[in-house]
């Protein structure tokens, strides 16, 4: 608790700043980046195609594997791609399963995090990469957590944005996790999972997608506490076609590219991540991890998002403290999408940590 208070005190020192393009070769928009010839495809042993931005490292710099979450796609990492490519880091930035140019299977069972972690290893194998740091955001942090548990030797370290290191959990039900959040926070931060896992959720989202995009990238992150998180709240927000002002850190053009890519892929794939948590599929999949692999001995960076009403920093502090002996924790004073909203600050935090590896 004292650590948490220190973290929150620190957060007042963090001033978010907008990203300045300083190199004319930088990608200008999501669309510009997404059409780049630096995208490659690899077919993994499960038969799925992964679409990913690839850039080789210069000299002895490591390669950074950026793993996005819900709902997102590779080009959302534009500020990290522009920044770290100039710094000489290699980049592997996939569209994760269910998104963009990667396969979008309709069977939720194939979306478990250990299976996706293996897919990522096969991409690294295809590129003959050995010097790799994995960086996850949101569900990407869960996949990176399993990559750390199962393939720890393949990486130099692991960074987690918003969602921290998430150890395997083979016992808790969704109801128990929802109640734990509610007891800790006074509201059910995971209440929306029930809607996302329910039959028909994809259709509801399709019919009311403008409202979904509004709240996903709402100007006021506090709205998530009332209109997104609690049981039934998001469904009500969508079905009443509610709207809210969008964040200013995304241009109208980038927002429209985001809507186009996510809508085209449909929602059955992305919602699978939630279905597996609400059923016991995710818990069963986690049984492949032996207890001794719950500890991450490689360096870990956790960048928490102070204004995130769903992924609340204090819910993730304990696993990092207890299971990551070489961890560094930072907090940025933003909502969930810190890697856009405070791109400069997040990039500098990552760079400082990477230089110490
Ligand atoms: C921009 O970055 C590229 C490498 O990505 C480099 O070759 C070029 O010299 C840089 N240009 C400027 C103006 O910094
Ligand atoms: C990886 O190494 C193998 C064996 O040396 C080679 O055949 C393959 O072309 C390499 N792949 C890449 C992407 O460099
Ligand atoms: C998960 O559900 C299946 C089918 O209902 C059941 O057979 C299995 O024992 C459950 N596993 C766990 C870990 O609860």
C-alpha cells in the first residue's frame, strides 16, 4: 500500500507530452505505416498467418517485440516504431490473432495465451532472432506473461504496459475475479467481461460500433468507471447509441483507419479473449505452466496507467513485487492508451530501461 501511494505521488510529476516527428522517414499515420513494404507474413505451425511489421536491428541492439491488446492492431504502435527504429532497435510488431492482416479464426479455443505465446516464438524463429525484449499492452501483456513463463530463456526482458505481469491462474473463476476487483475498488472493473463473453455480443457491437469507438477512445478516461466497467453498463451505452467526445491524441484520420481495420476483422476473434476468461478455457490452458515458472527472473518493467479505471494500477502491483525480483515500476498519468497519449514519456521510460539490460 505504501508503494502504491508513492507511485501515485510520483504520477503527479509525470507530464504527458505530444509526440513530435523529428525524422522525415517516420511513418505519419496509421494508414501510412500499415501500407508500408516493411510488413511481412509468417505461417506458424498451427496454420495461422501472422502479419507483422519487421525492421532489423542495427549493430548489437536487441529486437523489440510489441504485442498489442484489445481492440488494436500493429500500427497502433506507430510512435514506438518511429522512435525505436531511429534508435537502432529491431522491431517485430504483429497484428495479434483476430486482428488486421493476421488470421481471424472463429473458434475461441485457439486464442489461449500459451498458444499465442508459442506463435510469437515461431515468428522469432522464422526471423532467426535471439536478442529479443517483449513488450505487451492490455491482453498483449497476458500473452507476454505466458511467453515469460514458458519461453523465458528466449528473451532479455519483459515490459508490461497498463496490464502488468499476470501470473497463471488455474483456480479463480470469472465471478471470483470480478468480486475481488469490486472489493478492492468499490466497483466491478471486470463487469463488462460478462457482456463480451455472451452470445450475440459481436452483433451488438457491430450495430453500435460508433458508440464503442467513442468510449474506447473517450476524452475523459473516468467515463470507463461508470459506462464501461460495471455489469451491463457497456451494453446499455451501446444499445442507447450513446456518444462522448473522443480523445485529442488521435487524429480523425487515424481514428477512421482504426475503425476500418477493426470493423473489417469483425468481433468474434477479439471477443474470444474474454470468452476464454469467463469460461474455464484460460484457466485450463494455464495448467501447462509449472509453478516454478511463475517467477520471472529476467528484468521486468511495469508502466502503469494512473487514470485507467478498468486496468487499475494497484491491482497489478503485488504480482510484480512478489514474482518479478528484477522489476522496475513506473506510472504515467494517462488513461489506458498511454503509448499514444504519452508516447514520448513511455518511449523514454522504455529506452532508459532497455539501456540498462
Ligand atoms: C531518419 O532515420 C533514418 C533511419 O531510420 C536515418 O537513416 C536518417 O538519417 C534519419 N534522418 C534524420 C533527418 O534524422
Ligand atoms: C534463418 O536461418 C535459416 C538457416 O540459416 C535460413 O534458411 C533463413 O533464410 C533465415 N531466415 C531469415 C528471415 O533470415
Ligand atoms: C472446465 O470445464 C470442463 C467442462 O465443463 C470440465 O470438465 C473441467 O473439469 C473444468 N476445468 C476446470 C479447471 O474447472
